[in-house]
């Protein structure tokens, strides 16, 4: 291979590397975020604290029979007032996008206040008729404590005058 060809190959590799590094965050966003608008991707559901109906602790579930394994998840349940046009499936998708986005960014510490920003958090959204139950849980004891702390802080803030 000639020196000129090697030089062109090197320039091409550098250009490809620089382009990949300069790719927009949208291009690097997780698959879970495809189709989720930016406004909902970066700002999660519980930012409107007036929609919070209640906060409950989710405790480890001990089975009634020994043949059933216990569920090792614990954390918090946030009841959100339903808004027109929202579905549990859409809220689940937004929450999963939020978790995937944090995971892709390595769970940045600065300013993270959502319970979904806790490493190891999993979310399950279900409809309760006039509200949505958003369960944020983990199997890690430290993560559970942090989830509860953050969710309780939301409740205190939302009940302030």
C-alpha cells in the first residue's frame, strides 16, 4: 500500500471517528426512546406534582404458600391523576425511555431527583381507573432506600402551600 493510500485511509478513519463523536444525543438515544418526543424524554411524569394523588411504599411480598418464590422488589408506588388522552402503555413507554436514557448516560449524579434516576430502578405502570399506579422498585436495598427518599420528597413538596 502506498504512502498516499495510507494517508487517505488515516484521514478517512479520523473523519469517521470525529463524526461519530459529534453525533447528536438523539442519534445516540436508546431504542426505548424511539418515537418519544423530546419534551417527554427529558422531563418525566412526576414533574407536575399537582397530579400526584398519593405515594405508597411497596414492601417485599411474602408468598402465602412456600411453593411460590417471594418477589424481591421493593420501592414506591406513585398514584397519578389520569389526564385526557393518557394511557398506561404510553406512560410505561415514557418511563422506560427515561430509565434507558439515564443508563446510556451512566446515571449522572448532578441534579438527578427523579426516582427513575436511581440506578437499578425498574418501573411498572398500570391503570387504576381514574389514576395511574407507577411502581418504581428495585432488588437492591440501597436503591430502594433512595427511591423511597426521592418519592417521599415529592410528596412533601407537592403538599407544600
